[in-house]
């Protein structure tokens, strides 16, 4: 699926939630299910400092695609990280670089992607694109 | 506490009637900043409608009106903290400004290589970094009074840190993270045995505890208007005349001079020597309305009410399974920091916000303190004169909801 198709699917999934609580319960669930990053990658140089919650991000390049794994110490952040990975992992570098992420807005979680929010998510997206950019330059 | 009319107090704060995410606002982030009563809000409009003019410089009518109003605040502050003289009240932009002024000006005059500055393990970054900068610049050493697991200062360690090389002791009256009320009177007395001046960070005390700088014998006492129901952008540095006279000015500019020649400038007298440039006039004037408001309710009434509320909240939170309160000192004021077992403070804060409850999460600008307790941060509920037991009940329900979602 393309980045756009995945985003649209997520938007549709979230449209079934009737209130904020079920939405957040789902995000928390995603956070709990996110495949853990290899502990070896939870190092300071892979840490994205978000002031309050911390995010670790690792990128691999396999068969022309970027595979992201990540973790966070806060579960809601982790759930949101998991959404980002669903959308951007296993994609070609140039598609990641050129992607426009509109689904967070559409599913009503915009406040979490505000640059003043101290959760590290904005820096994570930036970092994902930087990895992809570095890789597409190599290819 | 029969005459504490909580309903009429709440009615004076319009923001308390608003909703957040469809829920009535429960504002428990008063340690960060307090809400403002109508008396202050109206005074701000009034200032711009009727008094706006620059202070200390015009002979025209409006300038005199603004200057008089501004100077009334200084008088009221003097009474509020029982300073000996009006000229010991330096108007600043806030606590941070006051501490930087002292560390810079006192430091320039009195601190040299090999000297020591004492702070405590529970200081706000505002009362750490300026002293660190001074120590770096002067090749002096920063010493830190350790604290117990309950969040109380280790007074015997403090005693052993005092010696002739110490040039300043700077400690907080009330910890913004733990709520600990420190024995500042004793801290000051011990420092004075070595002739060492003491700066008290009163940012979290001034709105809760009656302060008498002369009884405390404090050399410097700083606080912010916005944490005491007043406007943002104004604060106070109280300094004993003897120290303020000996310190060089902070910034140069208008208002702080008596006479300027290119060869040499004669500085103005106290307190204007430390008040360069146009201040935040509106905030300065309207701080007086906040002080009046506190006095009308009565600081002692407020203290009693808040102490009772803190007791109620502590018990209610302790009854929630999995809650660990950080900061269990004997003497506490208005702040409860806690952790919900297994949940990150950030997650708890997000859920509480969804339920209309405003708390602060994170390190509260006290990173070394978080390191001392080996935690990433806390959830902090901080109360003010207008909070109620019902709001504490809402907080507890919200925490239980968060626990059921997160754990
Ligand atoms: C104990 C303490 N000191 C200093 C400050 C800094 O105050 P301001 O930001 O108003 O300068 C605060 C405010 O958070 C505080 O709680």
C-alpha cells in the first residue's frame, strides 16, 4: 500500500470511534502492541529528546525500503509512534521524503503533533524523513 | 473557617467558569501560574483606558497618575512583606529576573576565585543556573545542600557546608515540585553566623504563607506577580538596603541615572538604580490590585483553607491504589507531586486533560531533583485559594480513569 492509502485506511478506522476515550484506548493498545525496538538500539544517539516523553528511533534499509523500529517511555506517545510507523515504514526513501502526513489531523490528534508539545513526535517525523533523505541520496 | 466564602471567591475568577474538552475546568496548575480575579482584570483595562503613560519622567498629568499608581504598588509590596523601607523594593519582571540581578550584581562585587555559593537540591532551574554561571565566571564553587527521601533539607549537612569561603546561600522557601516548606529562618540565622547573606526564592511561598522579611532577616527575597493572582511580567526583588547600596547597577539605561556625562554617569538612588528602562507599567500597577485582593480574603484565611485542602487531597490521593506521593515532608504547602505506578507522567497528564483537569507533568524545571529521586518526572497538582474538595474528588476520579486506561 502507498503512504496515502495507509493514511486513508487509518482515517477510516478511527472514524468508528465515538468518543475520545475509545480513540485513546485504541492508541494505548497500539502502544502496547508496538514491536519493541532491539534493546541495543535504545542508546542515547538514537534518542529523540522530547523533554517529557522520550522516543528512540532506528532505521534499516532492506530491499529498497526503509524499515523503522521505535520505542517510547510513554505509552500514548508509543501508540502515536506506532501509527507513524504503520504509515512510513516499509516504504521507498523518496516516497517517505515526499510524503505529506495529513492523517493525524484528520483523526483528531493534531494537538499531539504541535511543535510545542513536549512529546518528541514532531522531531521523530523529522528524523524519519532525514533518514530517508540520507538513504535516497545513497541509492 | 466559617467566613471563608469559597463561592464568592470562585465567582471573582471568571476563567473558573469555562470548560475544557466539554468538561468544567478543574485548574490545578497554580504552581505554574494562578488565575486572575476580576479586580485585577478590570484594573488592567482601567489602566489602558484612563492612566496609560510612561512613569518617572513626565511632568504632565497622566505621567503623574501612572507614576503614582506604580509607586502605590511599591508601598503595598513593602507592607505585604513588611520591608523596612520602600526603596528596598526593586520592581523586576519576575523571580528569574530578581535572581539574575542578584547573582550578577552581588557576584560582581563580592564573589572571587575560590569562593563558594550554597544552593539546595530542590531548587528551580532559575535558582541554579544563574549561580552556576556566576561560579563559572568567577572560578567559584557551587555547593548543594542534600535532601532526605521525604524531601526535607539535610540541615546538618547544611551546617557543615558553611564556612568563611561561602559568599551566598540561595534557597527556596517552598519547593515547587515537592511542596516542602524549608526552615528558612534557621537557614538565614546559621548563614549570618558566618556573615553570609541569604537569598530566598519566595515564588511558591508569597501566595500561601505570610512573609515578614524583617522577622526572617532575609537579605534578598524574590517572587513573581503572576503566581500571586497578579499580572504576568512583574515581580519583586526585596534587598536589604545595605546590600543594595553596595551592589553595582544591573543594566544601564534610562531611569537608573541621576546624571549622565560622557566622562562618567552618576547612578540614581535606590531602588531606581536597579530599574533601567521602561518597566511593565500595566503589570506593575495592577499587582497592587492582586495584593489588595489577597488582603481582602486574608492571607491567614487562605493559608488555613489551603492547608486543609492539601490534607484532604493528600489523603484522597494516598487512598488511590498505585499512587506514590513524591515529597512527604512534615511541613508542606499547596503542592502534591505523585506518580501512578507503571504509568508515565506524560500519559497521565494527557488523560487528565481530556477530563478537564489541568495539572503539570514533567520535571517542573527541577531536573537535578528528578535525578535525586531517579524518576523521569511527576504529575503535579498545585492548589490555590479558589480550589475545592469537589475538584480534588474530580482529580481523583480522573486519575482512576487514567489508571484503568493506561495500566
Ligand atoms: C520556586 C520557583 N522559583 C522560580 C520560579 C521562576 O519564576 P518566573 O518564571 O516567574 O521567573 C518558579 C516558577 O515556576 C518557581 O516555582
